[in-house]
């Protein structure tokens, strides 16, 4: 390798786990950042080794990057276990890379610090700001309604992703990196820095210097990921109007840390915290504006009274100390708590006979008129059925119908893909309809919007009540009462259940088989059962 003994002897060895890949557009700056981290590690007296790990590219993976979150987590855990490593820098940002890296490092429990990719620059088209995902969904509906030509569509595509970095709306990436910081795993303020700012490069070197100290001090993820840290993460998620995906990831991350976190915790906290980040899809701005307005530290300063400030962080200071002196420079982007973005909180948990183990909805991203709604169901048995029939005018759907998609959950799809923003029929789009109530056991992208009830558990593929819904059944959704009710008698549901049969998994071998056998439901975090916290894995004795 060309190293002298002096290069590594009596120095902490720092693994820089890099999720760079040619196929991951969000991480194209990570080769540079890895060098900047190394510079910091050398300066602080450590020995850096860059180790590539699987890159989960949100835009290009099939069936969904979520299917591979646990595989990356497993790779990270075993990479940190098998090599002689004293500390780790976790380089991620694109959606599932964030929870995966943290889950793996938590299970390995080696001193670690998270280096966020940072959001990309804001998009632009004809003088209008474009937000990742959110504006693509918006203009796709216009395209389907016949209001946008091919050339304009191509211009939009050229203008929406103009630099390295993750999606710059409050999608899963921006939500999960902010959460990583609030959990105590990042340098203060680092997660809001746009990917291409020179500040981002300087932050990377600071991360390199800091991990050497953490390695000497043996401060591990499980020292930081306490019940208080997860409380702070859920509060922040609600104030951000964060991605619904954050619920699944946080439950899985807590499971790795041995902390109990359930949908009831989200439900309880969501009743006290309103959205104050005016960022798309719940609000108007994008992440570059959020950074300029004071970033995550500015936001945390607004919700200070709701946080447990003694939680420790990788900075060596408490969360409270980290946000001391933080300011908000634009109170339209980061609102004070008495002037929230909307009346509703970030993510609501719904329960009822259609979702005994819970479902979620993001009310601030929905048409307000649909938040108390009942209507007839139109049911699609799987995604192929949805694609084949949704635009068929003979179905005669109206804006009052409730679109139901079955078999899109962790096992049914598989991988609980982001199909939950179910398409509105083209003929209704042409009539001006832009939102409808939609229910599925799928997830939706954090950049998506609409009255979409997601993560219905148990999922239909394991015989959850969603599998028993039929065309014309009345469904009632009440955000006020946090209720999801199927207006069919228990006797009738029992009769339907008797004739229901599970589909056999097509996966007989390999990762698909492992996934089908071990995946848990959405309300349990979709982790593999055997990766939950438990007794420490013994270190192999090689001598
Ligand atoms: Fe990577 Fe959105 S595509 S974060």
C-alpha cells in the first residue's frame, strides 16, 4: 500500500465508508469529500482508510432502494466488524443510505460520525424555482392533463437537478440527514450546508479531525442514541414536516439501539408540534433557502422548549450547547412556533378496522377538504392492475372515490416501494382534479404530496384488512379523530377473510428469500428480525 510504519503505528485507524458510485447522482462529490476527510484525519493524528460500500441510488434501483436498506446496513456492520477499525466516517445522503449507514454502525457500535452529502442547488425553469421531486410530480400531472409539451418537459428535467447533492426539498434525504444531526451523530449545523458550498468541503475536514478524537475517547453510537435522542428526532421530524419514510427508519434505528419507539410515540408528539419549516412539499421554499435562513440550528432554536437539551452529541457538547446562539434570519422560511406553516402537524398516525397496526398520512401535504372524507372504494389488486386500469374511463371515478392499492407493502411488492402517491386518472386531471384520497400499504417519496394514507399495517400480502376491501365499500378517513374505517361489518370481513389466500413468494433463493422470510411490517420499522438489538456479537478470536 506504500505506507510507512510511522503512518499508522499507534494511531486510530479511521474507516471512511464511502457510498460514492457513478450511478448515484446525489453523491458525485463524495470522491472529493473523502479526500477532504482524510486531510482532517491525518491532521488529527489518525490513519484514514477509504472503504467503498454499497451505494443506494434512489432514482435507479428496482424494485426500490428500500428493499436494499437492510443489505447496506448489514454490509456496514460486518465491514466495521471484520477490519481493524477504531472509528468510522459514514458518508451518505441519498435517502436510504442515511438510515442504512446509521443502523449498521449502531449494531457494530464503533465510534462513528455521519458526513451528510448536503442538498443540491435549487432547481430553476423559466425564472421559477423548482424543488426536487415535488415539482416533477406537479408538472407530470400537468403533462398528463395535456397542459405541457415534450420540449417543456425536457427543459424541466434539465433544470431540476443542477448540482451534486441530495434532493433539496424536505424529502427523505433532507429529513433523515437533519434527524441524524439531532440524534447527535453529525457536527452541528452540517446537515443544512449545500453540497457544493466551500463550507461543505471544510466541514468534511472537520469531520475527519473530530472522528479521531471520538475514536480515542471511544464514544460509540449507542452512547448517543438514547431515548432522549429519539424523542428529539421525532419532535424535529414533526417541526420539519418531514418525510413519512422517517417513521419507518426511526423505528428501525431505535430497534438497533435497543430503544423502544412506536407509532404511539409519533402520534403523541405530533399532537404538540406543528410544522415550522416552510419547505416543499408542505411549504414554499427549498433547502438552499433553509440554509440561508439559519438551517437546522435555527429551526432547533425555535423548538428549544420541546427538546431534551442534555442529549450528548459527537461534538462533545450537548444538543442544548450546540444550538446556543443559533439564529433565524428569515422567519418566513423558518417560522416561529406561534406562526406555523399549517394548522396540522407533520405526520399523523391513523388507526381503525382498516389498519389495526396503524397507517400514516402527511396532512399538510394534502388538499384540506380531503382530511375529513368518506367515499366509495375503487380497488386495485397490485401495481400492475393499477397501471393497466387507472386511466380507464369506464371505471367512472369521481373526485369523491377513494383509490385503494393492495399488495404494495414490505412483502407484497416487495420492498414497500414509493407507489403510495397513486396516480389520479387522466380524465379527472383534465377536469381539474389535483388531489384524491388514496390508501395503500406502500410508502411515498418524501417529495410527494396529496391525501395519501400510507404504510397500512398489517399489509394486504399477509392478510391485513386492506386485502379484504372490495369495489364500492365505503371508507371513512378522519384526520381530526385519527381514524381509518372500513364501513363493512365484522361478520362480512370474517367471511371475506375465509376465502382469502396468500400469494406464494416468487423468491426461492438469495437476498429475496432472506428478505421475504425476515422482514417486519411498516409499524415495526421493516428491519430484518435477526438484526434487531440483542446480545453483542462475539469478536472472532483469530489467534
Ligand atoms: Fe438521492 Fe433524492 S435522488 S436524495
